[in-house]
C-alpha cells in the first residue's frame, strides 16, 4: 500500500505473526534504478520473509530493479498490475498494465531471468476504462469473454515465469473511479478467483480484497493457496495475531508480566508496545522521527473502548519535543483508563 507499508510499518506488523509474508509498498522501478536504491530498499532483518513490490512497465528497468531487490535480500519480487491509482497512469503501471498483457509478459520474463527468488504478479479480475453509470454497471458483470481474457492473462504470465497470482477479486474502473472507490464500488467476486485456481491448479493463487473477519478469511482458503490482507491489517493489526493462532495453533505467549487468562488480543497489544519501544529507541538513535514510526500504530486499539484516547495520546506525544519510546506506554495507559 503506497504511503503505508514502509519499513517501520512492516516491522510493527511482523510482531503479530512470525510466519506471514510482508510486502513493501509499490516502489517504481525507475526510483530504484535512478535514485537512492539503498535507502528505498532498506529493511530490518526481522521483517523476513518480505517481498519487494515493484511498479513499472519497462522490462529492462524492472529487471534491473528486481536484481537490486534480490541483492538487498528480499525473498520475493512482485509486479503490481492491480493498483488503480491515477498516479499510475503516466507511468503505465499498476492496473493499467492489464490493458497491455504483452507488456506484462515481457516484464515478468525479464524479472524471472534476472532473479532466482520467486516472482509473483498482483492483478485485478479485470479492468474497465470509462466513466459514469455504464462503467459502474460493467464492473458488476463478469461474462464469458471476460473470463477468457483473465484466463489468457494468467496463463501468459505463468508461462513467462510467474510463480503466484495474487488476485484482487474486483474489477478496476480506470479513469472513472478514485482509488478508494475502486476498493469499494466494484463488487467482490471471489468465485472468479476460485475459477482461476481451477483453471491453473499448478499455479499458486492468492485472493485479496475486502477480507476482514478471521472466520470468513479462513473459509476462503479452502481451495486457494493463500490470502492477502491490506488495509484491514493496517487499520486493525491484531487480526494478524488472531489469524496466526487459528492457522498455526499458537496463542501469544503471555510472558512473565501477563496472566495466562488474559485475552489474547490484550497480550498481543502489550507485546507490541514493548517490542516497538525497543525499536523506537534504536531508530531515534540513528536520527529517525518518532512520528514517522508511531503513525503506523494508530490501529493497535481499534474497536476497543480506549481507541480514541490511545490515538490522541500517541499523536500528541509524538509531536512533543524530546519525546521518545515512553510515548507508547503513555498511550497504552490512556487506552486502559
């Protein structure tokens, strides 16, 4: 998620599950080949496993960026063909690439030839160029021609060297809806993703889009190879700990300062506070801004009675001159009052 899943965010989210695969925000390949790639690719070793998500439509530029990512230690290279943001138009990347399948094939093949780590593609079930009611109505349909086009697209990228298709189960209306509306207005069509898996049983197929509650998420895993969470994990990160426990049967370790009878969510939050305090101390020592780190922690108490107090204390404390890791403990205490 652009502007969200930077290295501070990923370190925070890692604390809720040791097993999930983390993704960077979409980084334009040109930024890595022409800019400060060392800064852009930096991550903490604790983030592993972590994937580098690239944006772009030039095969050689993407190959060079992917090579830099592998050398930096990333565990996967992902090509984003699903972002509907208007910022993607000029660079011809994101969901706009689905209108140019031959370009995507060339990009995947170039990345595959450049790296040894897995190569994956994030995509939509389809794209529509247009505005108004007709475009929105078209986003609700999925006919045989669209099914054939999606199957052809998936088959082509698989043959080019794609190891997994990460499918957002909505169409994207390009030029007619904002990025936010593209996450809400086109309906979710999970059955289409299942059809992709049935058509390509040898390909890892991962579903994305609108996934919130653990039980519903787990039900979608039946017949698919994985799920990707985006904004739900960002705004309600404790859901990751719940999923980790359901999938792998491991409840959070209460530790010496917590009762074994304490609610797992409360334990996960308390552990996150302690872990991030240590991280903040290290990052402040190297010149990082406190606000740049804690802004990703606003959802830690989401849904709890003290949610607003936590967010207010955290935001105000991060702006206080000379503030440090103690701000987290103060925010957590305010949430429990």
